[in-house]
C-alpha cells in the first residue's frame, strides 16, 4: 500500500476545500491499492497500530456497529 503523507493544512476558505479534496484523493489512492479489506467477525488477537479494519457487526462493546475502524495505541476509532 502506498503510504499517505499529509500536506501542510490550510485554515481559510477557499483554500480549505481544495486542500481537503486533494488529501481525500490521496487517502483514496492509498486505500485502493489494497483492493479489498478482509471482513472481520472477531477482534484480531494482535491488532496493528495504523491499520484499517472492517467489522461486519458490533463486538463486545469495543466495536459499536458495522463499519471501518482504525486502530491506534489506545484502541479502535470509527472511521465510517
């Protein structure tokens, strides 16, 4: 997977809209190289910091609902 590297952010309109559009495109390109995420039905035994997972349902109060989650050192974060 190509690693996503963010650019310096903009704080004023209209630069912000263009910046976000370019950055979202880079994230999409990076994720598209994976082609397909494995659908998780249980929590991974050894999750990897920085990895994106797709869970098909809620799991033990850790995963609230179906969706994409990122894993960071403090746990899972819902991405969408």
